[in-house]
C-alpha cells in the first residue's frame, strides 16, 4: 500500500512538472522547496486548464492544493517579506485551499506582513459568515481592486453580497472578470452574474452574460449550472425569449452540448405544458442528432409526446411513448413516461354511474374538493384518537355528517389526478419529476 502511494505521488509530481517546468521537485515528488508564489501560480494555471475542459488536471489540482497546504504550514515566515508570497497565500485560500491555513499564518504573523482586515474578512467568509463581513468587504474590495488579489477578493465580495445587495455584487463580479479574463475567476463571475440577473428578471443583461459564457466557457465542468439557469430563463413566461434568441445563443456551442441543453429545455417545457417551446426544443435536438444517437432521439420523442398528451389523439401519443425502448431512457425518464401513462389512463377511464350522479352538484368545484380533503384529514385525526369514540365534547351527529362518502372520496381523487394533468399544468408530472430529482437516478 505504501509503495503504491509513493508511486502515485511521484507520478503526479512528474505530471505536474511536465506541465510546469519552472517548479523543482524533491525525490518523493513533493514541491516543498519552491516559494509559495510559484506554487500558487502553477495552481492558477492548472485551474484554468480545468475550466478549459482538461479534467485530467483535476488530479494535479488536488495534489497542488495539498502540497501548498503543507508548505505554508511549514514555511519560515520570513518568506512573506516578499509581497508576492503574501498574495499567494491569500489567493490559495480563495482558490479552494484549506481555510485553516489562514489561521496558522495570522497567528504567526508578528511582522505585520498580512493586512489584518483582509485576513479577518476571508476567515469569516470561508467559515460561512460572509454576510456578516459586508461592511468590511465594501472597504477592502475597492482598495485592492488593482492588486494581484483584486480579482479574487472582488469575487469573494460579490459572492457574499449577491443575495442582499445585487447591484454591488454585479459591479464586483464585473471587476473580477475584467481583471482576470479567461480564468476560473471570469468563469465564476459570469455564471453567477447570469444567476443574479435571471432572478431579477433583467433579461437583456442575462442574455449578454449568457452569450459571453456560451462563447467562452462551455468546456467548464460547471457549465451544467449555466445550462440549468439558461433553461430557467427560456421557460420563464416573463422573459419573452423568442426561438431565434435561444437559437442564437446556443449556436455558439458545439453540437453535443447544444443538443443536451435543447433536451433539458424540451423536458422542462413538456412538464410545464408549454407545447410550442417543447416542440421547438425537441425538433432542434432531433436536428442535432445523428441516426446512431438513439438515446437522444428517444428523449426528443419522449418530451414531444408528453407535451401532446393533453391535445389531439391521446391513444396515438401513448402508443408513440410505448414504442420508445426502455434501454434508451434513463431511470428518471422511464418513471416520467410511466407517470404520464398513468395520468393519461386516468383521464381516458370512463366514470362509473355512481360517479356521474355525484358530478351533477359542485363536485368539480375546487373549493369543494379542498373542503373535502380537509374533512378527510380531520376524520383521520379523530380516528387516531379513538377508532370508535368521538373526542370529548364533540357532537356525534356532527362527526357523522362530516365523514366523507366512499364514492365522493374516490371521485375527488380522480378529479384531482385529471386536473393535475390537463387543467393545472401537469402538476402531477412536476411532483413526480421533483421527487425523482431529489432521489437522483441514472440509467
């Protein structure tokens, strides 16, 4: 076991040095003899490679983070007379490093090489208390804007303020991305700026950020978050995005990723009951698929079928859905298809004679159903106290009147299921989809 660990350290160290020839390695593959600023510079290069899509660099990133942690804990504090090393230690902490290192360095810093305001703010932020440091952040972010740590501390400040002071956060995100173009800092700033403007409903700004991100960072491992935000914008009725708007932004992305986003958009639109958008997205996904892309074509067929269940010939749509091979669908999408079948079957099922007599009154009225549901809940509470005896002080006659009739309860459930699919925007499918999302699930 020990031999394997040594070999792995040597191989990772060799890989790091192959990419970063400026670093000097020890025999065991560690990088302890290099000054902090060189090691952090290499870390920055590796993180930018990860954002560019080189996922093999993740191993090197983990290795460097651990090595820098060890090095900073052991380093002679005199190295921080060089301000490059001070900046490097702070950048390391803001780049996914061990936040405990800041405590170690702050306690050892008797020469005052570190700005106590900056270390205090970062320690609070990294401890999950960034919102409590808002005032201090608004002091140090502008002051350090043009320094080496400027883009990083601007990003930290924006993250801390983005929930309550969105305009200030957007300004800081803009500072960060302009000062560090093409880096992990710009990627994060663009992605979070998009999230803020989408939440605020500022569609013009959102499209600008989305365009910049789509053009530059779709190879990032965090691009899935961008896709989720973009789909939310496109499916928001208030955004008024046209099909041409959607197509223009996604056209900057390579084919496979375009198709993935169109399929996400088709799925969300189908569940929401937005037929024009679901049909558009499914058709675009088909056009971006090759004959051998069976899974993607199956998904496009599934989502197109789901959105057409409430109109036209339901039997024909169900037949189309049934012909999609299970092997071409993920577990979540197989469950979604089965849920659609169940609800559609409920809509198609003819009511019995007893149910028809009940419908003549206010049975289809939502207020009545809500009232009956509450009575069912109340009856359940009563039963849990005593199966046969009403609670003390209750009128037995009144309780008997409130007990729902079996036929009414059954019809109430059927009407809720039908309304959930046809009249209430596929609420049943939304609920099932949410449950599946919580549980996860793969193929």
